[in-house]
C-alpha cells in the first residue's frame, strides 16, 4: 500500500509538471542534449527521400531517352525544391480539486456544501527549419538511405522508407511527358509560372489523469472529476514546394516562392 501511494505521488508530480516547463521536442526518455541528433536524423531522412524521388525520375528519363527519341522532361533540370520541417509540442496541465462537506443531519434537514477550483497551464515549443536544393544538386548528390538504423524510426514518423514523395511527383511528370499536361518550353509558358506543393503531417495526442479520493466522516475530497490531468500534442510536418529556378537569383521563381510562403502561412493559421 505504501508503494502504491508513492506511485500516485510520482504520477501526480509528473502530470502537474505538464504546461509549466519548456516542453521537449523528443519523447521520453530522450534527453534535451539529444535534440541536435534528433533534428539531424529527421532532416537527413527527409532530404534523402526527396533526393531519391527527384534523381529517380530524372535518371529514368535519361535512360529512356534513346528509345523515346530524346528526353521527355529536360526542363525539370532547371527546377528546384524548397521544403520546411516543423516540429511542435503543446503540453497542458490542469489541477482541479473538489470537495463535498456533509455535516450530520439536523432533524429532517440535510445540508451539503460543495467547493472546487481549477488551475490550467499550457506550454508550447516549436522548431522549424527551411531547406533549398536545385534538381541538379539532388541528382549529382551521392546515393543515400532514408533509414540508416531501425531505431531511427522511433524518432519521428517522417523517418520512413516511403512517404509517397516520388509517386506524387511522378504523377505530375507523367502527365506532362504523356501530353496530358503542358510541358514548359520557355519562361512565358504558363506552367513555368506555377508550382507544386505537397504537405505531410503527423499528429499524436496523448493524455492522462489522476483522481485519488478520500472519504472522511463529514468530508469527501475529489469524489468527482479529475484532480490532475495532462495532455501532450505532438506534430511533425513536412511542406515541399517544387518550381522553376529564377536564373537571375538562383532561387525559386516568384510564383513558386509565393506558393511556399502562402502554404507556410496557411499551416501556421491551421496549427497555431
């Protein structure tokens, strides 16, 4: 019984700490000092998947050029990709004590008095990184492996062998190569002023509560409700925008850059 009481106290202290300290981006039992390696592992895995998608499509086009009478998508060499990684953790803790006072009945009169209170706190932490590569850089980069170690998968849902990035990009490339869509010929072609955007988001919500109760002769403490409760919301998001490169700046064209910026603002509003 003594150990059960000690366990309840420890759980209570853990729950009450949510929302009152700076949240850790990683999950327990990771240490705060592991954050650089955590971000690096996810960044490398995502970059590798984007590289594999881009390089695979370009290399397939080059290999099939002889039998197709030339390359189908040479314009794609002059495109670039900008993407962002966003990690957000929101922790909430609530203390909600209540009691009921029930004195002895006086004649036919039964009197009770209830009282309670609530205190809640919320802490949010967000880490965001932006990256940019040209298609030529990705094709020239050495081969890579998205998941280097099996345990890396536990760090984030973005660490995966297949996020569907190549299939999504190939659907657009195939449409232009087959003639279903218009392939860009010069800067005045409408598609040169467009952009492709993809978004992958994983969100997990965990919560718990602790509700000990004491019944005394004339007093019930926390007979209803939760004395301590806590929740932890984790969100890992990938936003990708492909578009033609502006020869003057070496960056994405104005339309593609604005598309990336607008998508970023939209995500911020949807996930404040």
